[in-house]
C-alpha cells in the first residue's frame, strides 16, 4: 500500500536512509551522505504533501517525493518536451525489502499522479554510480537524456524522462 507520508513516518524513513547510505558506500556511491538527505528535507516534503511511503505489514519500507520542482541544473539538457513535468526526488526502498517490486510501485505512483493531474511528462535524475536506480528507471520506460553536475558531487548525475500516452 502506498499513502501520503506523515510526520510519524519520519523516524522510519531516516532509518531506511541510514541503511541505504551504508549500502551505497560499499560500492563507492556517495550520492547520499551525512549532508543529504536529512530529516528536514523529508519534513518539508511531508508538509507540502509531496512525500509518499510504501507500507508492508504496518512498516514503512519505501518512500518517494514527487513534485514539479526542477533543479536549475536541468536547464540546458535536451529534454524531449518543454511542457510541465512531475519530477521524482528522494526515492528509497529498505534494504530489507529489495526485489519485492516496491521501487517499481513507487515509480508507478509518479505515472498515476501525473495522469490524475493531466501531466504527460516525468523527469528525474540519479547519481551516475547508482546503477540500481538507473536500471529501475529503464525498466519503468524512462529514457536517458544526458548528464549534469549536481550537489558538488565528483561524478555526474544521469537525467531521465518519460512521456506518458494520455
């Protein structure tokens, strides 16, 4: 089940983030670290109604932020459309619940929200070392658009888009 996140979910979300940071470090991916994302990022997402959680057996096992906020770094990329887009940010699945379809469900929620809002276009990005999320976006029919430098990270971020057939 996916629902809007509440402030009561914040501790569970941060525990998932901690496990993901530890896992990412094992393959030298430092997309997330002690500086980002922080509880205040998720708190702001919750207050704006833009954070969603996946729940299994009353436990938060994943999360995704979906809104229309695009980083300035998206400018200059060769997107296939200039129309308004929903953007996926801060997505994670508990390391204890991998390969259970939760990531696919969360990304599918972005499609559903876009259709409900009459938005035909989605954008997202991920660190170039985050091959797991890259494969997820490709599996969910996102197309690679290009690279950008972001968050003062050493490696580039890869940007993806999806055009929905409304």
